């Protein structure tokens, strides 16, 4: 969400600075792929199934400088978000599919 706000602000500045021009904005976020903490929640290192080695997940705190929440959404700035592994009984799900 912060990136979207920054882009909107950038476009406003560009339109003001160059009123008769068309801007083309390109982004290369490849450097951000390695910018995670060692214990960060990253889909590239998550297990598809309950078995296997899973990184230890740590609780995190939502930044105080997050954008305002969407209408009817709770403001979670500064609140702790607990990370937990949700397990699913795969066998019972497979049985239901066969029925």
C-alpha cells in the first residue's frame, strides 16, 4: 500500500513539473527479493504440504506509518500479528472429494 501512495504522489509531482508530457514509469523490484529478514514469512520458502522443514515464524508488529485502513477495516498500526502454522487434515479432505 505504501508503494501505491508513493506512485500516486510521484505522478502528481510529474504532472505539475511537466504539464505537457507523458510519463512512463518502470519498476525493477528484483533487489527486494533478497531484502528479507532471515525469519521473514516468504512464500518461496513455505511448504506446500505439512511435512518438511519449515522456517521458524516470529510475531511481527504492523508499522505505525502504514496507510489508513480501507473503509470498514480495522486499523492495525502498531499491533502485534502472530504468525502460526495452520494444519489441515488432508485425509478427511481427500475422503470428501471421493464421495
